[in-house]
C-alpha cells in the first residue's frame, strides 16, 4: 500500500496523475465524436446503396465494408491512445 502512496507524491506521481486525467478527457471526447460519425456513416451507406448486395459492384461492396469498419477502428484507436498515454508516463 505504501507503493501507491509514494507513487503519487513525487514528480513521477504528478506526471502520472496528469496523464490519467488527459487520457480520460481524450477518451470522453473520442467517444462523443462517435455520435457525429454515425450520422455521416448512415448517410454514406444510404448513398452507396449498401443494403442491397446484389445491385452494387464489387468496388462498392468494398467501399461499404470500409465505411462500416470505421467505427470499430475509431474505438480501437481511442483505447490504444488512452492506454498508451497512461503507460508512457508510467515507464518514464
């Protein structure tokens, strides 16, 4: 238990606390932008006619797949940057 208390008392602890707070802010802002992205993704899917798989070409199918994979990649990016910001400060 003394290790946790000592970790937050020195300069390293202050840097870690700032890293955690900035990572939380980045996480919240990143998750809030998903709602804005979903409207654009829905509009793009409607314009590309992604619902009917028989009527579109292979290139359009690939583009629909790329549009659909955007949100999971965005979530992975947010998680990796958030965790990376915290662990980078812990390793210094």
